[in-house]
DNA sequence: CGGCATCCGTGACGATACTG
DNA sequence: CAGTATCGTCACGGATGCCG
C-alpha cells in the first residue's frame, strides 16, 4: 500500500492536501455527497478516471477515514461506498472551490461531461434555507437536504419523501445559477424557476 | 506549453481543480498571500518542490491569471511573483482546507518543515476583527492585514508600520491555535498570548 | 455483470547538474 | 539569482483479463 506522498509541512492546509490533494479525490467526495454509491456508478459518473486509480483512491479514502465500504442490505446486495462524517466535513472545501470556480465555468465545451447532481452544490449555495428540496432539470432530477447535519447532502432522482419544495428550471437558468450570474430569488422573480409545494420553504422561495 | 489536463466536467468545482488542483499550486498561492516573492525565496520555503516544477507552476499561474511576474524597482532589481486579485480570491479555499486539516495536523514530525507565516492562516481564522497585527513567534515574526480587501493578506517579518496590535506567543500555544483546540480569546484569557498596543483592536483582544 | 487486478505506454514529478 | 536541461522514477489513463 502506498506510504502516502506527503508535503511534510507543519501546516493544516498542507496536511489537508496530503489527504485530499491527489487527482480525483475531491471529485469522488463530490459524488459521495449524493449518498452511498457503487464502484461502477462512481466510475460511470467520473468519465476519465481509470479503474485502478478509482479503486486506489477509494482504498486511500477508507484508510484516511473519509469513506466506508459497506454491503447493502438484500436484495440489492452490493458493496457501496459512503462518506464518513469526517468525509462530509469536506463540503465547505468543495463549496469554496465551487464558488471560486464559478467564473471559470464558461461555456459547456463539446467534451464536457454533465450530471444533474453536479448542480446540487451551486444550488445549495444559492439556497440559504433548510429543508428537503426536489429539483427537476432537463438533465434529470435530484434532491437537496438543505441544512442537514448528517446523512447525504443531496441525492440523485426524486426526493425519497414529500419534499418541502419543488424547483423546476431549464438548462440555461441552471447554468446561470451555477455561474453565480443569477441569485435564486432573482431567478424565481424572473419566472425562470418554478416553485411548487405547500411547505414554509416553498412559500419563502416564492415570496422573497 | 502544457495543453492543460482537464477533468472536462461542466462543474465549477471541477473547473477550479483544473486550475489549482495540480500538486504544489495551492501551496504556492499560500506563499504568495504573504506578498511579492522571488523565485529563490519560494523555492526555499517550499522544501521538496523541484526547480522545474516550481517554474512550470508559476508559468501556469501567470497564464491562468493567478499571478504576475514583475521587476522590482531598483535597487532591489529582481523579478518577483505576486498574486492577482483573482489569485487572492483563493484565500477562502485555503481557509476551508486549513480548517478541515486542523484535526490532521497532529504532532510536528521530524521531517516536517515549518515557516512562521504558515501560522498566519490559522491566526486569521481565529481573529475576526480588522487591522494590522504583528505576531511574534519563536520561529520568527510576521504580520497580518486582517480584513484587508486588496494587497497582501499577510507578510513576513515585523509590520511595515506601527501595528494596531502585537501578539506574543510560544510554539505550544501557536500549535494549539493551529489545531483549533484553542480560540484566540481563550488563549489571551489564559495568559498564553500577550497582547500589546494601544489600538482598538488591541483593547478588544485583551477584553473579550 | 459488477468489482476490481494486471499490464503497458505516456506524462508528471523529484533530484541533480548546469548555464546566462 | 533564476531558472533550463537531463534523467530516473512513479503516477496516471486506457485496455484487457479474471473471478465471484
């Protein structure tokens, strides 16, 4: 096993980079913030990562306490990887990177991959309330556990229970939000995001 | 020149990692947050980086708008590298990494390098006020421009003008602060940090 | 078929030597 | 002082094979 390559600096930022600075690691964390995932699903949502590097990173993340490997209860008896609490604490790091990267996003290039739940991070940033939010995009659906203390931060597909609000938006609006060009209240006011639901969260989103 | 290796993902966090995800890049940013620095000084404060990688990263950072290469005014006619505004905007990324890495800091290993100004980031985090603060450690002196909007975020050596406050602390206290085990007000109250100066900032630090 | 391990070509990295 | 040149090594990316 790899005796980890370290910067050997007595500095907490350098220590963090010792653990999460390797190529792909933080993007694997981004995937796992959507909840437990199988190896094959991770590989499918991270185009370009080679099979051995993915396996190696997952082992490193287990060793470093970022993730666990767990057997799903039958009948879906497969192994899944899920973040530990420690791993989920990397959310602010991904948010800081995502905020900084907003102005680097630019146009979607012909070789750029997209997954619906990659918009979860910018939407969580744009949303300062708490609650379960279902989001419907052209690319697919996902849901956000805004303000959740533990468990997944977001997830693929429709919300697992009745959400506090539903958001419906098109690709252009979604991109504008992801670039930080548009705030969520502005987008709602401009009619570019349709908010449905009876919860307090839905009312708040429609009003502010 | 390197046709940059990209993740090719339409995601702002992935875009950020395209720019700053290479080995050493964020640590070079950490160094340059201390103000303009010469190549040789960067190399000296980043033990382990090879000369060609450092040169290559600096070129990449110029190309990507993170840093500039500038000739210092005589008599110190040398080339220095300094962050652009865009580069300085990476401060929240380094702070998020540093916060997360606090619990990874552990003991100082025998091979760990240390520089006084590496404690600038944790101290800035521990300090929520604004002003110029001079810090004196066993390892050396540095100063913080807390709350500064532009220009360097901190610097090596004593403050260039009369600071709003001076902090004097020993290695153990500094480490405890860097680990997040101790807040700055607690450390002051426990007498582990000596605050001098007449400014409002100094008074505030002594009182709270 | 999902979950890797193995092999291989390429490029990134680290150490040292050297040059304007 | 500020890099460039060279070189060995290792990490990465792609393909393929294996095993439950």
